[in-house]
């Protein structure tokens, strides 16, 4: 593949309501939408780094700098025979997984569109729909209970709650009392410490499917220590950034469940390698979300068709997050099941008028 030009577009979209976690409360999505153009065909990707380093260390400013100064010039000069080559070709630039994924995703989409096949078929996915769950931000307990009941009534089998010290047991008691059968998980986003082991052990009584990222965002050792004290499985998110890191975490017992976010791992090829590790070790995996627009959401749906994704992911209906999306196709779950977008590539097209209305800046780089 040779590329004629690559577009880097920064957009800002309001959420329907603020989304609060243990580390931030956000009311809008700021994202980088990448477009690669090759022989008259476009492909789209999404960068999920934040304006400030809240989730991990990457930022939009830093990601744009690396894309502008290194990734895009390299791609315009060298092109590629297949998108899977880019992960190793770009290893000379350390880290910056989300920036790399933003460009690599667009190349995969363009490649699949040129072959006139769905992206999932290139990856070995065979499902035409995937099971998804709902991830709820921090809201007052009565409001959260009502939201859980609403999502269960809509057919979502798994519901994930955000927790932090002081915002855990009361919430879990109320939700579990109201919805005793729902597949319930919690996500701490690194809010606890090893000193909280007794408190975390007490969560065993709530029959949680797993506890996600309870300890430090870059830790494996303490999670392995904690796991030996809990009956509830531990799932890691922020701490897992590469196939090697996943292998280490599973081998040392830091987790038994793997959250996969394509931006955190650096792109689709990296996720495919993580997938193979998890399948080999019988470790269940699921597709996490970063409140993506329809571009990132469509990529997630296609990835989650791979056989190793056995738990419901975070890719719920787009209308839960946005009043209007930047893609023309509605990405909506029915009874907790999300159809894979039909068509070549990721199966969505841009709503260009709305995209322009939420755009802050556009750069087009050519050879």
C-alpha cells in the first residue's frame, strides 16, 4: 500500500451526561480522528489519548507530535505491504501506543476496504454480532440502582460499576439487592492500595464476575499478591500495555482476566498477539472501551468477533454516550447484543457535516 495523504483531525463532542471515575469527571470527548487515503480509498482510525495524562501517560498533544513528526512521514515514505508490519516497524519509537494505534487502525480499515471485505474477516473473526455490557459512571446510589435496573431490562447481561474507597460497599449492597442475578463487575481505575486488602476481600460476598484494576495503574507485583487473598478474579486494564506484559501478568498470577483496549496495546496487530497468548493460557478476555466515537467503536466491534473475546465488552449503544455520532450508521445494541457493521472495512461512513461542526483542527500531510 502507498498512501497519498493522511489527515489528523481533532474533534470535541459533548457526552449526554458527565462520566465520573475515581480519577476524573468528564463531560466531553476530545479525540483524534485519522484518515489515510490510498488509491482513492479512505480508512479511518481514532486516537483515544486524553488532553491530560489521566488514564495513562499519553496526551493528545504528544500523540499529535509523534504522528506528525515520525509515524505519518514514515508511512508516506515507505508504505506497507500489510498493516500487520507496522507494529514492529514502529518499535524504534518507544511507547506512545495510542498514537501508533490511531494511525494503524486507519491503515487496517483502508486495507480491508481495498480488499472489499469486513475488517473482522481479515482478523479471523466469524461472529456477526457480539455480546456487550454497560459501564456506568459514579452517580448517587438511587440513580445508579435505577440505571442498572434499566440496563438489565434492556437486555444487558453485564453491568460494570466504577468504585473508589468510600464509594463501594454501600453501592454494591444496593445494586446486588436490587439485581441479584445480573453479571456484576467493578472497575477501580487504580483507586486502592495493597493496604486495602481486607476491604477488597469483603467484596467476595457480592459475587462479582471480576474486580478490574484495583491497584496502581502500572503495577503487576502487588496485584499478584492481592490475587492470592481474594476469591474474586482480578482483571487488569491500565497495567497491560503489550503482549509481553500480558504474558508476564498471567504467568505471575497478577490477573486471570484481560481487558483489551486497542489503543493501550498500540493497534490491531498487538491485540491479535495478545489474543493468541490469552487463548493459549485459557485466559478470558473482553474488549474495553474509552467512550469512543463511532470510528473507534466500530473497530472495537470487529475486534471482539475474535474467538478469545469470551466476556461481554464495553461497546454498548453509542446513543448511551452521544446525542449524535460522527458516523452515519447507528451502532446500537438490541437485548445486549451488538451487530457487526455490514460492509467492507469497519463498515461505517462519516457524517461529514456533523464531523466538521465538532472539529477543532485539521492537518493534512502529504509526501
